[in-house]
């Protein structure tokens, strides 16, 4: 009986622990013109995680691409996946957080980022704030909570 009372006291006094999220802005820098930006928005109210990526290969081709999608948590802590199903695409990305970094890997298929432009990289955290919006390639300010990926038109 004493054991249960102690357990109850510990549980009542314990601070609530939030599950880890990936929210924030990340960047992989490859020199003068080449970069990869990753913004991850955590929608606590709807239990969704959205991401926007903008990638640029730099000189000499300056090939670039951008994508907006929703990712899902996996059974592994700090591990999220994204599967591109639109238009019959076969792209699967893995997002794994370790400290202040995220490793993005193409796990399956080909991802729609443009000629020889891949999401794969080690991204460093530059801001842990939950981004509320992103600026797309047309210069439009897109709010994560107002325009989910399935409503956004590139």
C-alpha cells in the first residue's frame, strides 16, 4: 500500500513531459550559392507536422527545387517520414533528429526537387521557434496553419 501512495505522489508531482518535435528552421550550407533550407511546423492543435524545403545546387547549373508536405512520426523516437503519394509519385524521405541537427535521407524512389537536386543532407538548427509561415518561390507568404500542403498550389 505504501508503494502505491509513493507512486501516486510521484505521478502527481511530476512535470508533464512534451513529446519531442522537429519544429524549427534548419539549413545545410554548401558554399557561396548552394544551400538547403528546411522549415518544420508543428501544428499542436491538429497533431500534424508540415515541412517546407527549398534547395539550390549552386554554380554552375543553379538547379533548384522546393517542396511542401506533411510528415508522420514513426515508432522510433525523433524519427519522422514523408511519403510522396501525389500523382503516383514514389518518394519516401526520412527525417531523423539528433541534438540540434536533422538528417534527411531519400529512403525510396525519386523525389520531385528538380534536375540533380536532392533533399539528402545534414541540416543544422538555426532557430527552434515554430515557424508560422514560409516564403515560396513565387514570393508569396504561405501560412502553415491556413494552407495545409494538400491545399497549396506550386
